[in-house]
């Protein structure tokens, strides 16, 4: 999936799949499956049912935990998008 476009009225949070959630292949999510992704959430609306990470992976809201800090291995693809996401957010604040 393509990376999430960066919105102007948003905040960035860390998110990961909850431990023990069933996976598509039948086994349960273990610690090795729980990369920490970064998600752009709207400031003015509730979180959507499907969260789009900065790397473009969809995360179902009901099986995702939002974190107030990075706890675990971060997603390298999300990390690669952080500078451009910060720049877009900064530019939108300057123009407001």
C-alpha cells in the first residue's frame, strides 16, 4: 500500500497490533510480530476503524494498541517517512 498522505490537523502516535490477536495464517500474534508503526491521527475527529501507518500498512483499530512511547522494534519503513511527515505538519502550521 502507498504511504499515508500527511494531513494538516493531525498528531502522530505509535501503534502496534495487540499480543495474542489471531493472524491470517492461523497462529496468534507474538512479540516478534509486533512492530511499532507510526500513525497520523486527526485532531478533530475520532480515530478511524482502519489506521493507515506512515509506511502504508493498514491496522484494524480494534486489534491495535496506541502507545504513548515506542515500546519494541520500530517499523523501519515508518521511520523513513517520519522526516517528511514532520516537515509537512510544520509547513501546514506555518501557513495557518
